[in-house]
């Protein structure tokens, strides 16, 4: 169901362009987890270097986004299903996964003041009755929103996609037309390209990629995945996030899905190419990274491997190298200083040569990981589910610079802007630093 609300033209004219101190989407400006922030705090704890700590209502794993003096973050207020209803519903859980079942969920956008951490606004985006279950490592508010020119875009897969005017606090449009069986709950974060909001829908029943018109919320295009799938439904699903890359002077949506990575034209969704992984790969929640020559990504679950695709001066990319040692299942890689870094779910960090895939080191930092790392201030920040942030230098030499702890699990990725770190735990949002 599509719903639209009209807002005054004068409100649309109040547009503030992004600055270097803004973090408009999950992995920052450019979408690759890189920040220009400097002079970040080196040590912190619950009792030191914390500018403010704000407890958040509801539950969610989405990464906060920042523009100007506001922080926006999504959360979900959950009403649990009765034991009898949950038991009946879980008969369809063919994956035998540890999941939670809700009677209803209210997905909300929260706005905090950047200076004080005070909660300014709490706006309902979507209200979902009898939603699909979610995995216990997931949440009903895991996909991160996008801020752009006074609008907040939030896509939650089969639960719906919404656009909020951040000045009037009106939901401009909602689209609840597209549905798949996520099995573990939605996890794909959208990508914004011109007037299109591009989203993955890779369920166990059907798999496609779609784009919403940012002005109206109508489906601009929808393209089914064309690659042959594993016959088992659980091996067809995925939770990846696309990345738009310029290939031969034209924009291409690089889209990781189950068993295949695809390239699409962002304007109309035309499939440009597809490449098989060669080994089973599914349930990825990663986003690729890219330099001027190659795209790098993990195939996640199944026979996990990190793959590099050569795309420079090619109509169809080709696999440059693949590495199946300590490939991450949930965490995206990051490029820094001519090196590729990634951490597997069990806390082993790899630093590899992006040209060859050969490892400079593979070392354990401890902990379990779902959040994607970021690079800032000459360091890589890895946030664990135990609430520990480990910092390593951008270097071929392994060295732990610091390990700092907060109470609660870190499922959301860190944010680094203007000499400050923002960390969302399962309990609160922290501002750390000046």
C-alpha cells in the first residue's frame, strides 16, 4: 500500500548541503566506512571521555546518521506475541534458527540534539501487524536510514519503506507493496542514487532488487535476480547492501546476492552483468568496497570467501583473486592506505594486499563481530558484540593501539565525525570525545 502526504513547497526549499562533519548513511559519505575525522579520542569508558549517554526507547541495530546539529536513528517498539501464537507461527521456520516473534512492531525515527544528546523527536514511520520473525542477532530496526536534503529515507524490507521530512516531521510517503520472506528479518540498507532509492529484496521465496522514486515513493523499477539458485530456500536469501561505482564512465549498482554478484544500471534496473561465486554463498549482510580498479566483498555464509573483482576498462568484471581464510560473514571490509582490512565473526583481523589478496597478517583481537569497521584518523575501529572497540593502525604491521569497553553489545557500526565518536550499544547512544 502506498500512502502520500503533501508538504508545503517552502519547506522543501530549506535544503542544507552536506558538510565534512555529516554522516548521512550507514558507512558514511561515499558508503565505504571511511571518515576524514581527526584527533579522535584514544581511550574511554563508561566513566571517562563520554560527553553524553542517551538511553533509547525500543530496540534496534541501525547505525545513527548525522546532518548539521541533529542525529537520526531508527528503533522498533515491540509487542511480543503470545506463547501459543509464537509456537504456531514458528512451525513455518524451516531454517530452525533462534528467532523472536512479535504481535506488532512500531518502527520509529528518533532525533537527538548532537550537542546535548537530548531526545528531540520520536516519529512513527511504519506500524507492522503480525510481522515476520527476526533472528536473535537481528532486530526489527537493523537497516540504517539515509539523510539527504532534509529527508530521511528508511527501508525495512517487507515491513515497508518510508520517507520523512526532517523539518516538518511529516511522513511524506510510505510504500508497503513489496514483500519477500526474509527468514531472519530484514537487514539490507538502501542506497540513494539521484532520484532513486535502491533496495535489495532477497528472500527465501523470491529475490529481486527494486528502486523507489524519492519524490513519490512509487516503484520506479524492479528486476528479478536471474542467476541460478541453490534449490534449498534458506540458501537463496541474502541481506547485502549495494554500492554504486563508476565503471567505464557510467554508474553501476554493484549488488551482492545469494551465490551471485550483479551489476545493474541505476536509472532503469537493467542487468548489465552477473558473476557466480563458484562456491555457495548466502545470507550476506555486507556491503562491498571499491577502489579505482577492483571491488571487494565477502560471500558470507556457506563456503565463505573474500572476492576481488577487476572492473577497470572491462565491460564485465572478472575475478582477480579469492581468499577463503577468515572471511567475514557479517562485517563489511574497509580500504585504507592501500590495504584491505576485514574481521571475521570470531575476531580474527586480516590485512591483505588488495592487488593479490595475500595476507600481511591475520591476528586475533578477541570478541565476536556483527558491526562493520570504519577507518578514521589513521586507525581502523572494530566494534564487538561484547561492547569492546579495538583500534589498529593503518599499517602492514599488526599492533593493538587500544581496547575500550562500554556496557552493552555493539551491533551498529561506529560513526566518526569532527573529532568525535558515536557508538550505539543495545542500551544507549554515546557521544565520545570533545
